[in-house]
C-alpha cells in the first residue's frame, strides 16, 4: 500500500502510534525501522 511511513511526533505513545500505522498501511512481510529520541 505504501513504501514509507515517516512520523515526527512528540507523544508518550509514539511507538504505539507508529505500530498502528504500520499494521494499517503495510502489506504482510514488510519491515520498518523506528527511531525514538528521548
């Protein structure tokens, strides 16, 4: 469905938000990398 998801948010649950988007937009078997600044 999509090739890239870019998220730049400052929320305490940002990892959960990214995972929800990955489950919604990515096909099975695709990969993602998450980088979180603390």
